[in-house]
């Protein structure tokens, strides 16, 4: 993440400590984001590059070079060649805020990889429920943008979509870099995120925790993995913000946390402790409902422990 510009601050003011919620804001001029301008520019350029025909069945050339790219070290499986094209294979999930598609990025007769393309919906149709609480503590540099978000204008809703995409990409990048069980964030292009697609050898997507029926031994192992993941989040003063058995995958026996646009900074957000307690309560109920004993699943004790880990206990 880069430092924000503080246009209204006096030159002599001291620089404050950077916080997680100071996410990189999309650069913009007028009412179009720079990413959207680049996208339009690429569309215009296509008219002059007709000789570069897409491979049969491809939907577009790789957008890697023109996007905000994921953290180092980059996985060996990732295809970054400029000669790669993207093939859309189908819809993985539809939702109120975003749809997720499966994409294969491949070089003709060469390497390929599977990606999950998460595309936030347009401002006219988006339903970011409860977003005011999640956005608390996230700072916008320009008063015009803040007013647009507060008034939920079309421009404001588009800003929210991009802000959530920026926040999710930044959170995934940070958490992946410290070893958290999250998919690798490949790139962000405007309101589209490309992420590691967690699949088995047959290219079948990893099931959600809610779809699994683990035996008692597996259930205890998954619980311990979950606690370790929550501890790592808390150590970086974060909580998921909407944690449930539906946004945790089980990939090769390992829990992987997904869907993080609403990630909450436990310090910057005044309701951070409440979001943490709700996350713990929601996921604890699922494990208790599958038979894990109350001695193991104690939501109150776990919440207190995580707050202590975050230095807030």
C-alpha cells in the first residue's frame, strides 16, 4: 500500500502512522476512474490492432500488464505472459454485490492456469447491504467523493464498488503475504479481481465448509485450523466482517477464507470488536451444530482471546 496524499493538511503537520484502512484510493480525474479510462483506451486501441486476432474461443487478451498486480513472491503456476489470453469457462457464483466466473488464462500451446474472476456489479444494480458499518473508519481524501458515497448517488455507488474492490485486494495481498489461508490475489483491474481458483486435480472447485460433512476427527482439525486463521487475522488487527461457513472453503483438507471486501480493521472501526464477536459467534454455531463439544467451541472465550491477540483485550 502507498501513503495517501493529504491535500488539506498544513505543510508543517506531522505525518501520522499509516493504518490498514488507509487503503490505496483509486486515482481519478473527473467522474471516471483511471482504471476505467485505461479500459476505454484499450477498447479504442483494439480498432487499430485488428491484425492481433484472439485465439479461437478466447474472450480477451490477458489484462495482467495493465492491472494492479499481486504480491511477491508470485506462485509458479501463475501465467504472466503478454501472449496469454483469457477463456471464460462459466459462472461459479452469483451474488448481490458481485458475480464470480472461472477463467482459464493460457498461452497458445503453452502454459495455463485457472482463475476466479470476481466482478462487482454496476452501480445501478448493486445492493451493498450494511455497507455503512463496514466503511466506518475508511477514509476518503476528497469531500466530493465522501458526499457522493453518503448520498448514494450513482457516482457514489460506483465509488463504493471500487473502494470495496480495492479493500479486498489490499486485504488479500496483505494476508497472503503473512501466510494466512486465503487465495492468492492475482490482480485488480477496476472492479474486477482475479484470484487463485482453488480446485482439485479434476478442476472441480473446492467445496464450501457449509457443504462438508466431516467426521469428528476432521471436524476438530478444521476447528483448530480456523482458530489459527482467526489468530493470524487478529494479530494484524483484522476480522473478516461477515464470516460464516459459506465463505470458508475446504481445499485438500485445509480451510481457506474467501470473500473479504468487508474486512474490518479492529482499531480504526469503532464497532470492530462487535464485528469480531459476530464473526466468532457465526462460525462457532456451525461447528457446534456439527457436534463439536461446548468445551471446545466457546465463542465468548475465543472472542476474548482474539481481542487479546490484537492487543485490545
